[in-house]
C-alpha cells in the first residue's frame, strides 16, 4: 500500500525527462522566412496574402524541410498536402528538392535514391469542391494509418492550399433552400464547423503542424479610396505618407473566414509583394516579399525573395 | 450518386438547375459517419474524393502526360520555357485590340499542325474567323491547304456562362468516353473571352456571381488536369488605381489561373509584347516581344 502511494507521489517522470522527451518528439520547426519565430507542432498557422505572393513557395520549402531525412537537416516525416486551389506544380517542388539534395550531397552518388525516398514522403490530394474536401478530411485518419503501416513514419505537416478556395461557392449554397427539414444543409458555417472539428480530431491522434494558405479574395476598394482621399489633402512628407502606406497595407487584408476558423488559427502571417526589386546573379529582377506577423502582432517583419533554389531571407 | 446497400451512408444527389451546373447536394453525411468506420473504405472505393498520390506518382504523371505545347512564337516559347503546359489554365490579359484573339487563333492553328491535336475554341463574341485560321495554317505549314488540320479545330459559340457550362460538361463526357483516338486527341481548349461571360453576372450584392466564376475556374482546371489539355482563356482590362489598367474579374479570379500573361501592343505597330504576371515556377516581370502576322 505504502509502495503504491509512494509511487503515485513520485510521479512518472521528472520535469527534465519530460522536456527532453517533448523536444525530441515534437521538435521546433524552422521555416526559412520565419526563423525568428520557430513554429511548433500543435500550432495552426495561416499565411495570408494577395495572389500572387510566395505562399505556395513557402509551403513547398517547408515540405522539403520535412521530407528530407534527419541527417540532411530535415525531419524525415510525411507531409500531407491538400490542394484546394488545384494549382500545385510538382515540377517546381522536384526542382527545389533536387537543388537541396545537390547542395547537401556534393560528393556522394545516391542522389536519385534519396530523391525517390523523399518524394514518397510527400502525399498530395486535390479537391475540386467542398464535398471532396470534407470526404478527404473524414478519411484522413484511415489514410494516415495505412501510410504509417507502409512507411513506418508519421506525419508532421498538414498543408492546405488555400483554405478560402470554396468560400464563394459555400456562401452561395447557404441561400439554397433544400426543402428537407431534418437534414443539415451545406452552408458556409456548417462547412467551416465540420472542417475545424475534423482537423481537431485528427491533430489529437496524429499531432502535426497545420499550415493553411489563404488568398485575400475581397478586393481593396476601401484601400484605393483611402489613398485617393488622403492624397487630396496637403500633407507634410514623411510621417503622413508612411501612415497612409501603413493604412493601405492594413486595409488590404480583410477577414472573410467564419469566426470558428479564425479562432482555430493560432498564428497568422501576412505576406505581400513590395515594390522593391533585387537583382540576382543572372540579372533577373526578383521582387521582394514582405512578411508581417498579424497574430501575435509582432513588430518585426521579414523580407524574402524567391530564387530557383527556394525562398531566401533578405536582411 | 450512389446509395450503399445497407443504407449506412446515404448520399442523395440532385442537380441544381438554378445555377445551371451539376451541384451534388450532400445531405447528412455526418449523422451516419459515427456508425461504423468500415464504411470509410467504401467511400474510398466509391471515389468520393480524388485518390491520394505521393510525390513520385505525381511527378510521373506530369512528365508523361502533361506535355508542353509550343505556341508557335519563339519569343513566347522562350519566355514560358517551352510554351503552354497541358494541365494548366493560362490566362491572357490585355486591353482591347491588343492581339488576344489573333494570338489565340494562331496558337490554335499551331497546335493543330505541330502537335496534331484537336483544338476546341469557345467563342463568346463572334471573334472566331475561319479565314484567319486558314491564313495562319498556310503560314505555318507552307502552302498546302490541309483539310484534316482545319477539321481538327472545333468552334462553339457560347454567349452566356450557363451554355459554357453545358458545353464543358458535354465535352468532359464525350472526351472521357472517347479515350485516345490516334492523333485526334484534344490538346487545347481556348475560351475567348471568358471575361465577357463572367462580367455580366459579377455585379449584384449576392455571392452567386462569384460562386459561378470560381466554379467555372474549377471546372476548367479539372478538365485541364484530367483530360491532359492546355486551357487558354482571355480576359480584358478595366480601370484600376491611379488610372492604370488592371485585369478584370476582380481579386477572387487572380488565384484561379495557373499562369497569367499580360499582352500589349505597341502603338501603330504590329509588335506585341507579352509578360508574365504570375507563373507557378517562373519569375514574373520578364517580357518577350513578337509579331503576330509577318
């Protein structure tokens, strides 16, 4: 009796043991544009930005970081990519992966085997409408179990590109009267609730980082008007002009996802193309993208460019 | 849609003619989900969603099925690293009389000759001209008039978005059941111009217009991917901030095409220039110049 009580008081593991277990099982993930704020499994990240900005490239870079084996600097785990935009370019991903392998592997010869092994860890599905998306989420657990049996590794990333793809269609179908009272209709609210519930259930069983890209689909009418009105007033140069540009940047992002999705997201980053360009080696002018943290509202932002080999920070 | 025997999953389908498109209505999936997990396998077999692929399978499909179609203009091919890619939706944006329709006709002629493929041209503004096609065909292939080539370019006139959906669905059914018929495989679908079909329905306060626009985009991308065809659509320009022109169809349309190209014509000149606004693997901002009719 006293042994049992003593065992109960002593606990299962010490704080140090728990920390070392969690840090190895759920490592911090450093995606190059966001090195200052490392992401951890269990977060739900939303990348917001008008199209085109480099959201899909960031997702691809993160995917490559995940599928590379541990001794090449990756995590050696599976990546699930749900393509709702149906625009994913696998050739670009394979080009970036080959570049990474080549850089890491300069004198060895097993490039091709490594490439094949990594590509097998990238799981892709495309959904043409909400119903397919919901069906995918509902069967995801079974799919992950199958993959775990086949390849023996778990999944670390769930990527959704982009989460607002069916927004207009769902909004329009909200107004459809189905005429059958005892059944739940397909509305924007119901769809979002189901999506969030399914992802939550999935993350409980397979802990992973959820990254969703979101395009800003509502236009910037208000931003354009604001600029016009401000320009008509005489203003003293620097401070007023910069405040106008800041307001324009803020106004360009208008939230349209239902509140249940908004409260599900734990981190939100806004990415925009700036007007600056940087010329790289081949005399190409690459546009610089700015990233800004909206949630949590951090004061530092990053700027990065997209080169052939991937996404790189510009400091 | 299917109903499984023991009724554990009931999926009722209906088409909503109100929207003019096939819109399966998915009722009460959730209530039955918790009953048994075994039916999840039934769902996979019944293909309620696309199959999961890994990167390798995707790459093989892209390399074997999604070929690059040359446009017939060396400058454009160099800019796009080959030309139009099958499986991708390419949008051509330009102010009026910048050469969009001429470019589309020339591309159609080139695909029919060089790639020996069938071209389906959806004409929304009576801009399709058989004479111009004949002219381009002679220009490309020398002097011989080739009836077979001309018969491989099919033109449908569509004047509203609902008839476009009808045509596309018929196309989908007929192409899927036809299979591979030697060298008459459909390779390109051109919609000139898609903005004249969508702009009339975009106004108004409801989301129906945008919903139809995005559904059209998804249908075109699905056709491009599953039938391995290159889809080319044209869009016009409207006034934007500061008096500059910007592409029509608004913010939501921007994320639909794979590739967006901006076309402009020099004043009083036959030279056009084309630049990349967006591309999945190439940098934007590069410009190429070409002449349509020399």
